C-alpha cells in the first residue's frame, strides 16, 4: 500500500503540473529583486494592487524592499483600475517620469496598463512587471499537502480505534454518530457551563474531556453487548449509531451550536509545533502510541490472539471479554476525540457532523491491509490507508472531477483492497 500511495502521489503530481503564479510576500521579494536588477538602484516605480488582504501584504512588502534598495516608489494604488487611471493621469499632468509598474497577476492584466505609451506619453515608457511564473504540481504545494493531512486527521484518529476493533474480529458502525455526538456535547458544555464566548482554556478542556468520556461510555456499552451478551457487533453498533445520531439531534433540536470562543479553534486549526497543524501533530502522536500498544504490550498481543483464533486464545488464558471491551472503549474514546477535533476545526457542533465517516474509517483500515476476518493489521497500514483515501479525494478535486465519480473511484479502491486481502489469505 505504501507503493500504491507513492504511485498515486506521482500520478496526481504529473496530472496537476501547471504554471504557477507567485503571490503574497514571496512574489513581492522576487519582483523587487527583478526591478532592482533591470533598472539599477534609482528607478521610479508605481505599485498597483487590488484592495484585498493578500494584495495589501504584497504591496507593503515590495514597497519596503524597493525603498531599502534606494528605489523611488512614486505612488501605491490599492483598489480598482479607475483608481490606477486617476493616478496615472495625475502623474502625466505633472510631467512625472515612470520606469516600472509593479503588479501581481491580477493587476498586470488591467486594460489601463495595456498601451501606456499611447494613453500617457508624458510618463515615458514604463514597463508593467510581475513576478516570474514557474511550473510546479498543484498537488505538491506545501499548503495542499498540509490540507490533505489536516482533512484526514479526524478519520485517521478514529481509525486507530477501528483498527483495534477489526483486528479483534469485530466492527464498529457507530463511530460516525459518536463524532457528531461528541462535537455537539463539547459545544453545548462550553456554551452552557464554561462561559460560551468567554470560556477559558481549563473550562474548554473539561468540556471536551466530558464529551469524550461520554462517547467512551457508549463504546463500553457496545463492548458489553458484544463481549458479555454475545450479540453480533454489526447489530449492536448499528443500534448505537442510530441512538447516538438521534441524541445529537435531540440535544440541539437539529441546529448548530456555535457559541464558542475564537480560541477553541486552536486544536483543529492552530500551528504550534514545526508549523504543522495541531490536529496533525496529535494524529502522529496517537499513532506512535497505538503502534507501541499493539506491538509492545500484552494487550496488543491479546487483541491479535482474540482476532486470530478466539478459541485458542481462550484456552491460552486470554481474558477475551476484557480485551473485546477494551477495543470498543478505545473506539468510542477516539471517536469522541475525533468529534472534538472536528468541532474545533469548524468552530461549532452540529448533529450532521461525521456523516458517512464510519465507512471512510473502515475503508482506511481495510485499504491499510487489515483483514475484516480479524487477526491481522497494523497501525502504520491504517495510516497509509487513510492517506491513500485522502490523496485520491484531493487529487480528483484538483483535477475537477465531480463528487459522484470520486465515490465510484473510492468504491473501486476499497473493493480492490478487499479482493487483494482475500487472494492473499487464500
């Protein structure tokens, strides 16, 4: 699967290899260097940008760079073409000579700059300049790669618990609804008990912990029904899926809960370590911990034993009920954590969150090499499976493939993974 993921990345890199137009401060630095190189240290330059936040940053950066090199910035236009025309007319009336007009991709195409020597002969022969373009895959842009990791974080986190359940020979269909329930509960607790928009960090932590604990209890209920009463996991978790979804709608009356402070988004959107999203850092830490649990602890060995041969595990003295209970509790807790992360990313809680996520989570586990018959699977494989799904969706989005075709492709990928697992076992 790692090779498949690498091939997918290579394919989407080739398919999205297009011309790139630098923007923001990086474009400003490059353009300032080009102007200084072509005109020396004393050109007269007009800066023209739109009144957009990114354009304003571009203008401020290039103005500072040009002035630092001794260039005379005669004016800065921030607005529409009519403002640029008015400034050019004023300069022409005053007999001001102009060497260059610094633009970005959008303003360089303004018609007011199309024929300057004819429209404004008094300005001389100014050149309209913008940052040089280059070719690079849209898929391999840093922002896009971070977006893939951030978008898959919730599914990958929940997939840790699902991997444990599936390796032990079970299934958990309730994780999507538990995501919604945890998101709703966290937002409600913050709104009603932690101070709403004025909530402090300790209050938000307690509210989120309570929501995760409740979903952990739901996972314990699933485990009890399966381990103690020997009910089919499919039916038990299907019932919990419906119950948790209904509870989320009842608690919110079908509405979103958005009365949370701005700082609540720090978990889902913030970047505190190595310029990586906090959700991605949390995901990596959880996978490292889960890998150690599954490969270096007694519980991990017991989970493999129960899924591989339950009768042999029982005769070997493995506490089957406690092991099965532990997997479902872990699944519930991680689904709750995923719901909190999603609520943080979207700065609200809604009963519609987590829709179809149980299928994406199971798909990540299966594509990652875990067997639905139990007894085999690895955390690294699940992480690779989650990223495989994310790369497929992101790459098809960049290629402007409609969502219906994406579902067909994803379904074929899942079917192929299950077929390969079946052939391998045979």
